[in-house]
């Protein structure tokens, strides 16, 4: 079973508009919930989710982002 990992990311200059929008709208702090390889979507993709809400215990957003379009910040 995959354990979620908290990361902070930023879009690379070559990132798609979709990726830039998702990070702007929901990020930059996410939890990596799953990692898959999708050749048609550019290779390795992360299923990212916003951190669980303290009050609700739910995520505000989750979805797939191509790993090659992002940089993990320290």
C-alpha cells in the first residue's frame, strides 16, 4: 500500500496550462496519493490531493499531474 507523501511543487516553465492552473488553484502544497506511468500523458504521473481538511477530513481537490511538468521545492 502506498503511503501519502507531502510535497510542495511549482510548475516548470514548459508545463501545460492545465498543470499551471491546478497548482495555482489548489497548491502549491499537496500529498502524493499514488504514482502511475501513463505514456499517453507524458510518462510518470502523480495523483495529487490537497491536504485533508481539519474540520471535514476531506480533500478539496485531487487529480493527476505529470511529474515532468513540476519541480519539487524544498
